């Protein structure tokens, strides 16, 4: 974490500051992306750049650079910070605002973030989720609206839960930092609207499509409670089985067969992605 | 706007920066207060300090100073910036966070903000509001969650509206930056729960109490549409009559008699408050 990028300049991370009139700070008006770096490669970078642009458009913020330049900065930061395993955050704010309300020219920040991957036993035994009635404002955009997630993290930790899942009393939306899927009678179900379009979720659906039927539709709390299996996805947690909802077991309380199949299939898919990026990098670097 | 305050230090406003790892910027985890300065006096300062402490407690943030020291800084900033008419914002964030998620030691910022009071015709002819289905997360706390308000400001302006009012399809909550009251059959009605405890609203209720019956309870969209009068309150707009909801007039479309009475009563109340503060200031400064 030696270097960060702000508005066109790479500078010492310790010196990376914004003026207090920034609208991200003052009014929570900002979008971001977080992407995992594995083996020095930014995982699913193209998808993250796509979603970054879509989130920005939903807030009527125009990024100062297109995806090619953003990708170049991400790769430069990975190189200069010598990141083999870690994370990169891209943040686009409403910019400096004199009246603390009207957006100005967006500020763009790209910075490395240290990552603590979840412990292996969460994948072997499955994790616990807790539920909370909440709906993110403008859920299709990845904004910095994490008020509830940050506030409930302590309660989640105290209860041994890995994630807080939002619902409205009837419909289940998503985790505070993850997408949610369930398996019932051999069908994979996951919400498509009124939730963040998860990128790990998208790739998991890609590998799941040849394996089992998929229904992309809203599901209820009751369906969640009576699911055979529940799965969380996210950039850091990847594909994680959930075996407990509040104090109730999911199915028989063990990691289910579909979760195992899907975790393995996702790891193969991710491995293939990383191999291909490595090959491309070698190809680009070669003199031919 | 020459000076601002950050974490114990008054510094040049232009130099007032936070590191990009601040959790207010990264995750919208911050509370604030905005208070009007009139005749060099911070209006309803005690109420704002109270609410600041309550908002902070709801986010489990501990302000580094108690209300006396915060009041002292506010007065010092008013003096050093020579503010006669304007505004002051106090902001308390989740602090610097290495993992961009776990709160650290809160950052406290106090800074002047320029204010453009609404044009007089809004008080003479009344304003227009537009409606939007939204509920602020953790509405009782004054957080920096203004994503929807900032995003809709352009639409409001384009439609000639002074404010966006949030509802859930049935119940009406509050304006993006204001509290909402209605008058029906001589009774003043305003929501008390699931909304920000508005300070101008509180003072308006104080002056209204001897004048007409008050019901502090939730009200519906239907009640809003069929109200005799509608009133908005806020630190900058003070007490503002609303004569149009979307494309429908409120009552006969004119500023109603209760709005006139309440605007006048509030101005007297505010005048008395300012006189008393001036007297206190003279008293404190006198050598007796």
C-alpha cells in the first residue's frame, strides 16, 4: 500500500487526500468498485469497469477516463505496489461542492486495499447469516451507501455470522456485501432486480448454467428458510455455502452437494480466467 | 470561508483535507449537523449539539469533544470567518479505516458553508414539492445519506419544485432536506417517528402549541393530497408554505391562513431567540 491514484496522479498512499468539500464525504454521493487481485491479476476487471460505468451513469457522474485508461491505472498500481494477492478500489465521487450539495467535477480515486480472505472452515462447514429489514437506495448502483452494513458488522461478528442479509419483511434482496442464491429441488434461484448486479454471481451463473436449471427472480423469506441450500457470492468471499440463517439450520445444516459442485466449478472457471490473463500478458510482453 | 476545523486544529479552509481512507468517504459512514448563522449567532445551537450527539450514538461513533467544546469551536469559526449570515456544518465520520470497512477513531470536521436562502416569492406564493418513493436508512440519525436527494435535485429544479418528499407508497416521511407538516380542519399533523427529528420543526411546534391542536403521528399520501395546507421546515428554509404537490394544488392553491400565522409566529420566536443570545453575549463580555 505505498501508492494510490487521485485524478490523474499516482502519489504516496499516505499523502492521498481529498478536500473536505468532496460530495462523497459530505453527502454520500459516490460510486465504487472493489476488485480482487490474485497472482497479480485483477480478477474480472472488464466486468468491474463495466459496472463502474453503469453505476456512475445512474448517479449522472462522468468518469474522467474511459475503461482502457482505468485498466491501465489499475495495472500500474498493482505493479508499483507489488500486489500479488490483495484488492483494488476505484471510487468516483460527486466532486468538490462549495454548497455541499451540488455535484462538481467528479473526483476519481484508485487505491490498493488489503484483503483478509474468509477462513477455510467457512467453506468446509458453511457460514451463518443474520437478517435485517433494509433496502439499499438505488440498489442497482454500487454506491458507498454501506451505513447499515457497517453499523451491523459488530452485531454480526458477535453472533458468529459472516453476513447480514437485507429483506423488506417479505422479499429477500442481497447481503450487505454479497449476492444471495438458493437451491430448492435442484433449481438455482437468485434475484435479478432491485439488487446489485454481482459480478461473482454472474460468473457463478455462467458455470452453473450447464449444470442445473436457473431461475432469476425475486424470492421470499419463506423460500430462503425452506431452501435446500443457500450460497453467498462476492469478490472477496467468492462462492460460500451458508448453513445457518439466524438460529435455524439450512436443510440438514451441512454444506450441500450443489454448493460443493458450484464452488469447485467456480474455482476451475477462475483458474482458467487467470491462466488466460497470464497468457495474454506473456503474449503482449513478447517481442513477436 | 477562510478557516475550517479538523480534529482539534483550525486551519485554512483550502488546506482542509482528509485521507482517502476515511470511512465517511468510503462507506458513507458519517453523521452531521448543519446550522444557520444569523446576525453572527448560531441558531438553535444547543438543539443541534444534542442531535449531533444522538446521531453519533446511533452509529456508535464517539465525538472527541463534548458539546461545550463543540460550541466553542463553532463560535470561534464564526468569529474568525466573520460570518454574519451563513451556515456551519459539523461532520463526524467513521474515521480512517485500513480495510475500508471497520470504523476507526472518528474524524471531526467543523466548517463554514455559504447559504443561499430561498427567494421571497416562495414564502409569498408557496412552493411546489414532488414525491419519490424512498425511505432513508436509519432515518432518526442525521447521516450523510443524501444519495437520493442529490440525485433528484436536478429533476426537482427542472420541474420548478423546491423539495422532494419521500414516501413508501402509503405513508409520507419527510423531505430530502426538510420536515413536512400539514393542516387539516384546523389540526396540525406531522410525523414523529421514522423521520429525522427536525429542529426547526420542533421550534415551530413550540410556537404552534398555544395556537392550534397538534397531532404527532404518521400521515398518508392521501391525507397529504387532501390537506388544507402543507408546510415545510428546515434550517435554511425555516417555515415555508407548500401550495403544489406534483401537478395538483394544495387546497385552493394559495398560501393558507395557518401557514401565514405560523410563519409569523416562528419569526417572532426566532427574533426572541437571537435577542436573548445577543444579550447573553453582551452579559458574558461585560466586566461585571
